[in-house]
C-alpha cells in the first residue's frame, strides 16, 4: 500500500499499523532467541564451560522506529500522533532494545506530555519520565510527573496506585516522612477499597506496608522514641485501619533485621495484646524467646518466661485455640511450639535433677515429659 500510494490520506495510519506489526514480530523473535540463549547458558553452567558465552539477544525495533519517525516527520497532523510519540519513546527506552537511547526516549515521552496533556497515553508517559528522573535521584524533577499520574488517573485509573506509591517513595527518599506516610496510608486505603470491589489488592500494597514500617523506624530514630510509639501515634492521628496488623508485623521484622531486639519485643508484645486471636501469635511469642536470648547479655529468665507464657496463652484449652478452631494449620504450629518448649524445659529439669538428686526436680521433669 505504501509503495503504491505514498501520498494517500491513509498513509500515516498504515505506517502506524505496519509499525505495530513489526513491533510484535520483534517481540516474538526476541522471545524465541532469549529462550535459546537461556537454554545454552544453563547447559554451559552445568558443564562448567563458560569460555564462549554467546551474545545476549536484543529486541530489534529498527523497522518500527523508522516508521514512527517518518510519521512524526511527514504527518504532523496525524490523529494518533500521541500514540506515535509513545511507541517511539518505548522502543528507544527499552533497555533490551538494540535501538536503546535513553535520552531520546525521554524526549519522546516529554514531547507527548507537552503536546498532548489529555491523551490516554499521558499518564503512562508521565510515569516513564518520572522513572527516568527518579533513577538518577532527581526527585524534585520526578515528583511533578508522579503527581500528574495520580491526577490524570484518579482512583479509577489503572496507574493510580503506582503513581501514588512512587510519589510516596520520592517523599521518603527526601526524608519527608510525614508526607510519605500520608501517601502510603492513602494507597493502602485505596487498596483495601479495591479489594472490596474487585477481590484484588494493589500490587503496590506490600511495598507500601514495607515503607510504612521503615518510615516508623526512621522517624523513631530522629525523635529518639520507640518505633512502637511512633506507629501508635500515627494511627491515633489518622484513625484505625484494617491493615494495621500487617504494618506492625512488618515493623517487627524490620526491627529484628536492624538488631533492635528490645524494640521488636515491644512490637510483638503489642500485636498479641491488641489482636489476641491473630493466627500468627504463637510465632510471635516464640520469637520473643529468641529475641531475649539474642540480647547482650542474653536474658534467659525472660526467654523462659516467654516460652511459659506461650504454653499458657496458646494451649489446646486457650481462648486463642478456640478462636482458631477453623485454622488447623495455626493450631498445629502452636502445638508444635508448645511441645518443643516443654521438651526443652523437661530436659533442662532432668539435668538439674541428675545433679541434685532431689525427688521434686525429677517430679517436675516427669510432669513436663
């Protein structure tokens, strides 16, 4: 068609469709070659022969790029010029592309948002421009683009949660914790509402929980107060949320990773006190014993008390056990911890009885056995 009718009024659209076909073929060719590349690499790693590593395949968008550029040059009034800018930007920005040119790809996305601010491609183009600046830690340049994603998409948009998350992450990296926490909380609120509507949480929700917990830890350092106090005050200010347990659990994980054992103990204790029937509570109580023994110096007395409390709080006759009667896996975990702790305590008392010869010590050990 293009050979016969190069000046046709339909030429621009034919070029656009042809570029799409070349793009799809390039994707398929790459998938085939990449699968073969990985197969060869697996074989070489298994044999240990890495002398002649094959060249990693690239996506060849050359034909598509030429057509998109031709449309921009020769058909400035084409009705889908916004889509042309976007696809050209994509082909040039794709790291696996043989035509990869990060700066030129950025220019195409920027031209799209400058010229076609209301385009259906504008939000994703703003996201890509924001990612470029974010990757180079140019946060003040990135944030306006993330904000535009949020504004353009609105709560019904498919990119709304990603824009909100990236905006929050940018604020976090600037140590603007209050603003970051407000955005993260808004994202988690949106995720909960979306789950009610569709049965699906936001893909950004786990990371939002992660950075909420990290922000609480960082703010506690700055203020010189326990992280649990920061978290509690935040939810006093914004109101209770259904996802709070997930945040507190992640906060405890973060504190353990940071070797802040006393702070982690406070969080695990709070979780059990506030949500006494949480299925994972036996895990947290067992973790308390481990944390006490990890302190310097180790607190064996508190570790033993934690294990004793585990036996009392999560045994077969406990309210927790009854509340989790429909969760046999959680009950099995609790029973396993109790058996393990009883066996350890019985062995310890048995050893003591062997040293003292006291009938009472033997009796205590036998009761635990």
